[in-house]
C-alpha cells in the first residue's frame, strides 16, 4: 500500500502540458525514480496508470474509434450535437487531435519505468514483464502519433517526413525538460519497431479472449509489430510477423481460433471479446457518473439506453459493402431516431453490455492477423496465399471462398477490412497508409491523398511555445 501512495503522490506532481512532453511545473520539486519507487511493485502501479491513459475519450475511449470512420466513408452524422460535424465534411483543422491528450503522460510513465526499474529490488520476472509492457505501451502511443501527424514511410507527399518529437528518457523536472524538433517518420518507426521487438522478448504469452489480454503479451506485441510493418511498407516482415503472432495465439491457417459466425455479434458484448488479442478493460470505478451518457462509444453509436445521444449511423456505402450472408452485417440493427430522416442503424458492437453505457475497448482482434497477412502477401506477389487468408476469415463470417486476382483481389482485401473493423477506427488509416484518396459517403467530396487535410495540424499553442516545431504543410 505504501508504494501505491507514492505513485499517487508522484502522479500529483508529474502532470504534463502537451508540449511534446515538457513537465508542467508550478512550484514543484525535482523527482527521481529512486525517490518515488522503492521496489518493483511501485513500478507496477505506474504501468497500471499508463494502461489507463488509452481509455481516455480523446484516445480509444471515443475519438480513435469514431473519427477514422466519420472522416472516411463508414459513418454519417444523424444528430448535430457539435461533435464530429467538421470531421464529416473534412473541414480545415477538423481532424484527430490527440497532441493535447493523455499520450505524452503515458509515454513519460513508460520512460520513468524503463529508466529506473533495474535499480530497485523485486522479482526479476516481474521486472522483466513490466519493462516489456512499458515498451509495448510506448510503441502503441508513438504509433498513433505517427499515423495522425505524419505520412507513412514511402508514402510522403513532396518529401514531407516529419512526425512528432521523440522522447525515450523521463522528464522529471526543469533540468531534463527541453524543446525538441519533430522526428522523421523513419526515425519514429525505427523506435516503435525496436520497442516492440524488446516487448516480444520480455512479455509472457496469453490466450486470445482470456483475461490475459487486458495486459500486453508477447502475442499482442507481435500483432502490433505486424501492423506497424504493414503501415511502414515492410510487407515481407508483416507477413512473417503475422504468422508468428498467429502461432503464439494458436490461430490456424484455416481460421481455427476465430469465433464461428453465430457467435460473432455476441462477442462484442462479451468481456473480453473472444477474439481479442489486446483489450482495454473499463470498470465502473474508472468512470464518473456522467462519462457513459456523455462520452462513451455506446452513447454515440446506439440507442441501447433511453438517454443515449446516438449521433452517428452506418453510411449507405458501408451497408452496401456487406455481401449477402455476411454475419458482420448483423452488427447493425435498423431503428429510428427523433430528428433523423429515414431509416438509421444502431451499432451492435457498442451496446454498453456491462451496464450504464459501460464496455471494454478491443484494440487488436485476431482477424486482423489474417487481413495483415493477406494484404502483405498480395503486395509481395503471393496472391494464392492472400486468397487463402481471406477464405479462412470469410469461412467464419458466413461467406464462401475468396476469388479474384490483381486489383480486384486488393479491393476485396480492403473491403474485408472495411466490414470487419467498422466502427473500430481503421478505415481512414487503411486508405491513408496505402496512399489512396479518402472516399466519402453521400455527396461529400473525396479528399485527395495529396490534400493537406490528410495530416492533422499541430496545436497553435505548441507552435508558439516551441520555436523548433513546424506545422504540417497547408496549415501555415
């Protein structure tokens, strides 16, 4: 208990501005890891705090799930509450703004752990695991920064290759707080890949859909690294790492390990989701009394509770993307909403099944490994392998074998990703990382890949405060 009190005290003094992780100091004293954490259990409490950051509504708790769907062509707004109106029309500066969110704090917490845990007493296996979790979480946070504020390596427009400042050492006081330039995309991706390789070597295994997925595991790190390789254009490495992760989780080339079609929809009201490889657990104690009704995915995407806001529904284009017999179409139920014209659909992925709008956040699910490998195989010329992976997944979704070749096969891969991960925050990024124009629903105009709105703007306050920062092109 003493160590948890120390962590709470540290949390009170180690708050951050968004300014690339600089310490926000009122009258505060410098701290060192040695003064705050006496043993490994104290650092475990710190990593638990870092796990809590991604569930913030500015991150995966809402924005990272909703915005990539609305900014592309999967969702349409049906109630003007002021939320995501600009994102739906891709208005100037209406993007995913995570710079001022919790991620810098989470990154610093991982840096504190990695800098200090080897110096304290504690079980060596626990210390190794905590270091692996810190590497995993730091990689996840930086990866989200990379794909929002920069182009993927090899997909740069006019040679623009900047992302965000890179920090791998803790900021504990004025003495180690400094302004930094933005790292290049290749520099940041190299750090992310290094972190995940370290995590793979340090983390224990966990079974898909078990309580073990609430913490980072070896397989989760392999899955995230496969995703990072795919984004970075390292397709052979992506296919190999997806295969490695599938073996770690016991997923078969024929789809063994995925849920059967009849259990697909109910899986999203099961905690953890039976296909989860990494899932953020949210408990009632993690929310205030108004968080659910105001900010949860459930309140925005479904009318499961009378007080739900229900502001977005599936676009006609998304609904048309489902093939006949695809069980994934059943994640949408026809309903009505006062003030909305015509038929609307609630999402059955976000029903608040834990009660009062509460649910977990599946961040990495098993089908992604099949789709990563299918895309990577296609891009390396193995179309037969790509079709085999698609067929394995489709067999668990009520569909027949995958057919086609060339561009038709690539279109099928992209469509499978679209319908599999609808309202899970993939659509915008899947188009962007492939250098594709951002297609829109209804009569909204397509956003060309060369348009400045593909990248998010940096906050004006940060540009004023840190003269080393330069904004993304088009926002000057």
